[in-house]
C-alpha cells in the first residue's frame, strides 16, 4: 500500500504547484524580495540619510565657495580693467609730452613753464590788474584792506 500512496502524493503536489521548479522559483523570488527589502532598509536608514545630508551640506558649501571666488574674481577683473584704462591714458599723455620734448620748441616751452627764464634780449612783462574784483577784496584781510585804502589816497 505504501507504494500506491507515494505516487498519489507526488501527483497532488505536482498539480498544486505545477512542477518542482515552480516551488524553487517561488522561494528564490522570495529571497530576492527579502534582499531588495534589506537593501532598501539600509538605504533609507537614519544613518545613511544622515550621511547623505552631511554630503549635501558639504557639496553646497563647496559650490558657494566657488561662487564667492567667481564673484570676487569678476570684481578684481573690473578693478584691473579700470586701472589699465587709467594707466593707458597716462601713458598716452606722457607719450604726447615726450613727443613735444623731442623738438627744440617743446624743450624751450617746458623750461619756460617750469622756471622763470628769458632769452638774452627778451624782457618780462607783468600784467597788473588796476582794480581787484569784489570777490578778491572780500578775501583780503582787514589790514590788507586798510593798507590798500591808504595807497589809494596817494594815487
């Protein structure tokens, strides 16, 4: 009797699960599901989220540092550009002045401008204003005004 019963159980098991491989796949699928679930638990654990938050903060800090340096560099480039333009203008002015000094008349004009000199046979003309303007008189002190009034009596 035992021999008859064993094939009947095997047939019942085969009909319920289809084959021996299906039962194996179901347990294999369950193991894969449990492994995936374990991976998700590790990814979403508090420790891993804390590590991700720290990494995010460090990344943001690094990006802000780069942004600040870029902004500082732009300001420095603008400052250097302005300084370059000013130096270029100064260079052109000096270049024009040096071109003038290369001629005899330019040298003479520069010497006459800096020093009170005249050529032999030349005279100096000093132009004096007869009546100073009212603004200039107001700038004069009390003693100067008194002295000017005394001098005007004799003229």
